[in-house]
C-alpha cells in the first residue's frame, strides 16, 4: 500500500471526513508558499555549504581562538606592537607584488625599470615609497616589540620557544632588507652591498661560504642580482610567513602575559585568603604564627580573643605541669621498704644527748675513763 493510500485510510478511520472540509489554498497562496519554500531552501543550501567547509577546515574554531581569547588585565597599547609589525609585513608583501610587475632583475635594465616605475607608472612613486619606508618601519617595530617582550618578562617559561622564533624573525627581516637594498642596482646600493658582503665574509667558519653563496661566485656579477632578487621575493618571505604562523600559534596557545605592575589574580577554584591575627591560634594543635609570618594581620585583636587566649595558655601550662609530675613519678626508682625488728632482738638504744651521761666503759687495765 502506498503512503498516500495509508494516509487516506487513517483519515477515514479517525473521522476526518465527517468534520468540516478544510478550505484549499488558492493559486496565489500556493505561489507564495512555493516562493517562500525556494528562499528557505536557498538559504539552507548556503548554510549547508558553509557548514560543509567548516567541518573540514574548522574555520570557526580557528577564528574563535584567534579573536575571542582571554586578554589579561592591564593590557595596553604596548601589546599592539606585534600586530603592527605583522601589518607592515603584509603591506610589504602587497607593495612588493606590484613592484615586481614592472621590475627587471637584470644588471643592464634594473635601474631603468626602477626609473620607469617611479616616474611613469601610475602611483608608482607612492607604492615604491611605501615599500621603501615600510622596510625601515618594520625593523623599528620589531625592536620595540622585542623590547616590550623582554621588559615585561614574556620570554620566560613557558614562552621560551616563541622568543627564539622572534629572534629568528628579526634575523630574517634584516636579511630581507639587505637583499632588497641591491635591487635598484645604482652606485649606492652596489657599493653598500659589497661592504655588507665583506662583513659577512669575515665571520668565523661559515662566513666565507655564506659570502660566496650570496655573491653566487667569487665576485659581484649579474648572477648576484638574480640571486638577491630570488631570495628577496620568494625564499625569505616564505620563511617569515611560516614563522609568523608558528609565532601566532604559540601566542594563542599560551596566551599573553600581564604587565609586571599588575598583580596576578587568584586562580579559579583556589581557597580565599583568611585573615589570621598574629600570635593567636584558631584551633587546637595549630601552629601559632610568629611575628606575623605568612599571615595577614588586621590590627589589634579584640579583648575577648585576648582573654580566651590567656585562658587557653593557663590551661595548657597546668596540663604540662601535671604531665611533667606524672612522668617524673614514673621514671624515679622505687626505694626498698624498711624491715621490722625481730621480737627476740632488743631495740637498739638511742645514744644520749649529752656525752657525760653515757655509761663508763672498762678497758682491759681496769681504769675507768671519766
């Protein structure tokens, strides 16, 4: 039996036919319902596509972690230096793309392309100026951001790895400036790059090899300009973008530190601090604080607490005295009891108080000693 027939049978059994007939919608109402249904399905289709993408890339979770994370109390404008540096890097990338559309990395045409870009291309001078001064501004912002991190103690545990990444980003930014300085290929940039490369060659162990790699040989040539252009356009920006991503990941994962002048709040779930008067124990067998160490004193104790403390001290002294007496009695040795004299033995006479009253004793010669 089909679904339609079952519905008709159910309606007949429930007595639906006996009730008032439901008015059928008109043609206009049916067209309106169809239009609303189409809009509804179109909206749902858009939501389903967004949900399908979000279920695979978790864009909502990433956005929430980036934009809805906890910010510590006392956060101020010093904390925007890192974001400002990232914004300048994005601006450098965008302006660099526009400049690369007109630049020719050739020893004979590089300077001519720069001149054409500056003087003839629409807004070419503006874009080149943003790129040129943005490089200097990025160096300044990086130093300010690292200074804030150092003086606020944000490089300590557990953020040591993020500090190391920041140092590597500083080195890569200076390399970015060095490789980009040669691209106009005029007299100033040419000789300044030679000086910088000679300084690099004076480094220990790896210095000469690094200088040869940057020059693409023993001397400066047209290949040197091509190598600097490749490093400046692809290698160094790719490394910087990857490390910025890792840097932001650790910032979101570990959070930011509060300024050193802001006291850290009590952790959630910790017991509240109790004010204990110095020198007074709250419970029996509780260690009495000395000189207020490790407690919060709140002025002088009330008279009732002082009287109660004195009574407890007197009772403790009495108990200690009783315990000491019982201990001495238990430790002292037992003295032997005196034996009673026998019945046939006469008690010993006590010596007279005066020696003159003592009876005279006869010695062997019959003399009497008086």
